[in-house]
C-alpha cells in the first residue's frame, strides 16, 4: 500500500481495520503513516517525502520522489505481492500501478482522482493502472464503470469515524477549553507546502477576530511534530508569535468538535468539517505560477468538497490573492454571527453525512479479498 499524506494515512487505516482481521498474518508494507501502523503496516519510506502539492513544488522534489517510486517498484516486482493498493496520491500511485499491473500484479486504487472536477482525461491512465477502483462518493461508481473500470462505492471512511452528532462539551473538556464562549479552529493544511502559503494568513485573520472579540479562543491542530515546528517558525517570522493560538498535537477531530466555526485549507479536511456540521470558510493559497495554471483547468466553480457535493456555494471559498487576513476574518465572523445560516448548514451537512455513510472498512476489505481471489483464479 502507498498513502502519500496524512489524510490518506487516515483513510487507508479504515481499509486496514477491515482487512487485517481477514489477513492476520499478511505482511503489509509500502508507504504510510501512524494510523496505518496501528494495524501492523510497515512503512519502507517516510510518508512525508510524498506530501508535496502544486505543480512547481512537485518539480522541486521530483528527483527524490521519482527515486522512491523506482525503488519501490523494483522491490515489488521482485516480491510480487498478492495485491498493491494505491491510496489517493494519483500522480505517484497511478504510474506505479500501471507498471505493476502490466507485470501481472493486481492493483487497486482507493479514492478516485477528482476527474469529475478537472483533468478528466486521466480516466484512460486509470484504466491502464487499476484492476479495480474503490470510490468514496456515490456518483463516482457509474463514471468508472462506463469507462470499463471495475469499481465499488464503499462510502467515505470519515463518515463512519465522525459521529452524526459530535459532542462539543466533551471535546472542550478534553482540550481544556471553556464550556461556553466562541471557539474557532484553524486548519491551514497538513503538508509543509500548505503551511507555507496558508499559515500566516490564517493566524493574521485570527488576530483580527480576537480584536473584535477578545474572548474568542483559537485552536490549531498540527498533523505532526515537524508541521508544528514549521508552523511556529512561520508565525514567528511574520511577527505573530504573540497571537494566543492553542497549538494541538494531532487532535484535529477534537478541535472540530469543540469549535463554533472553522478556517480550513481546501482538501479532505473541509469534508471533515462538514461531517462535524460546523460552519467554515475554505481558503487556499499556493505558488503563484501553479495557481495561474490550475485555475484554468477546473470544470466546476467550486474547489471545496462540501460545495462540490452540494453543487452550490454552501460555505465561502477564498482562493489565492482573495485569501487575505481581512477577508478571511470578515468571512469567518459572518459564519459566527449568522444563526440561520448555521442551522441551514447543520441540516445540509447531516444529509451529506448520511449519503456518505457505508460500512467502508467491511466493503473495502471484501473488494480486496475478491480481487486477490480473482487473481489467483486467473480471471484478472
């Protein structure tokens, strides 16, 4: 298995929770993180090496990432595993899967690339790479089957992990936050490149919010120790070290449960916020050259998963130059003040949660076992 970032590690761990009981003695290895390790998964390379986003940012690390891909490919071609599962990270995994599949090793891709949002031509590459797709949004199964790619909708793993009615009081107690009074969570991203472009704007926005309401509490969960150090370094360089932000080691779900509103970088985390039924502002910044290319490649007007699933701007999106501290603060303040909007979001996000709820661990594990059985019978 290969997961390339924190969200992939979490999603893959849900698959492993269903698969490990079916294969208690299997050697499961590749690239992954701490959530996967809980199920006996061994990471052959540091997952952080793959956690790079943006066209030009990836180019800067291309040689190292390509070297890891080649080394892992050679290892797996010699080993010939029962199955290879690529978890998200399509730019790394699809190329690897194609080479393994052509050598007769069954391949599964868990979480389809967002071909419905941009770069739809990738479906041809997916057909060459994946023996079977596991998809996490209801509308994706038909897209892949029409293209002749076997696919199974398994629901979104996070829909099972996150409670339908999060316990805000318990989360605040756990994080030593006051039981009453507004709490804002800021999630500038788990990748170093995301922190680089989002962290300062998010904390500067928090400073403006604190000027409006000094009683506001700000929490910022960090994906790991390296991310925390980099976040603190960026904030200090910007002269914002005195902004009272409670930095958390992990505990992102507790932070979201405790919060009244959230400032979040676009990505899986925005869907987590929706599943916690919290108002949010979605923001994203990246290298300017990458942005000018990517913004012309989108098929839809939304980039945030909650808005894409709703097919409307349920929550604000502030992108690139629009994601100024003042604009972020103003948008989040509106989320905190508008009670009718919060109630509407609560209803819509609850509906969204139900639509994504399946036995993801069980369905995924069943599909993996069936693919292995088909391979051994010669029908793949």
